[in-house]
């Protein structure tokens, strides 16, 4: 997948790069699968900011993605492979033989004109969706359900690849990209193949404005803020903080566990994800 580097015609262009996916066919989005996307600028229903540094950004509409893949036994032709402004992966527009249209996450290598299918009659090929019990061991999958019929939860971002390790009884063992090993019911569905747009993480923005287009506002260090704005702010001149690193609400930001121990799905984890050294 080529990464295009711009000529240094300006300071913002000097370090900027962009990914050009050869599988993208463009085309206008399907109107019947578009929804209005209202911006909340990081605010909750009470108008309070719960996600800091959000706001602005380019207008966009939400593409309704079929994460359940329950239209079984009907072949679908890939009409377009399009860019989706709401996610890192590309999406594929499917035209089913019975007239239905749907968007799915585009796997690596899926091209315009190919045919995909879901259900028990589907063959183990890239883009086909089926239960984990039907897939060959060692397969690379994405868009995996955690409970049957729930819809894809795991492996939805660009380049995501989950390996089907083994099957034992009613559960299958999955090896996630983070190194975590997790058990999932064999009736859960997944899509064969790796998610496309694998070079998405190598893209360099080059200037702050490209982040603003995404709706991300500037980030200011806590020690550079005033004392009334941040617990680590204030003081004459630069400081080392004077306390353990924390958020602006005073919550410690290092060393804490982010996962809820009482979460039901935690008991299905066989091996936790690798620790960064």
C-alpha cells in the first residue's frame, strides 16, 4: 500500500504523508445507509465536558455498518470499496442478489466485483462471515462477536488480525493483536481475513490543522496551566509538578487499572495482554 509523501512546498507539507489504498474505488456513499451525525464536542446529556479536547472538525455523516452479517445464504457483490470518515478501516458496499444493500468492514485484498456470503453455506474465503465452529484452525479473522447474535465487537480497526487458535467444547480460543488470549463461544460469528488499510498507523499528519479537521483540539500540559485550571498548574516558572501525575479532576494517571474487575467477560480471558516494557 503506497504512502505518498508531499513535496515540501510549505512547513505543513514538509513532513506530511497520506496513504493511498489501491483497493479504494471511491464513489458516492449509499444514501439509504447514511445517518445524521450530531456533534456533542465531548459533552454528555447534561452539557458537561466528559471527553476533553474535542470540538470542531469537518462535517460528516455516519455510514451504517452491518456488524451482524445475518443475511445468510444470499451472495453479495462488492460494488464499491469506500473511505469512511468515522473509522480507520475502509468499508465495502455490498449489493445482495435479492436487492438489499449493506456496508461491511473491508478486509485486506477485497476488491470491487468480488462475491462474498455469510452463513453456514459460505466457503472459508476472505470477506465471508460464518461461525467460529466452521472455520479452519489457524485462520486469521476480524469483526468477531463476543456473544452470539450481538454483532462484531473485536477486531474492527485498520490492520486488525485475530488468530483462531483452538476449539474445545463450546468455546474457541482467540489470540488478539495485543497478545491477549480469550475464549469465545463457537457460535459467535467472525469474518475471514485481516482488516484492510494496514498502513493507517504510518500516516504522518504534518501539521496541527489535520488534527483539527478530525475534531481534536490542542492538548496543553497540566504544569503549563493555571492553578485553578489543573491540580499540577500554577507556580512561578517551570515546575516538575510537585505531585504524582494526575488528570484535571485529580485522578491519578499512572499505574492504575483501567478495566473493571467485575466485568462478566473477564472470566473468559485465558492470558492477559502483553505488558509494555
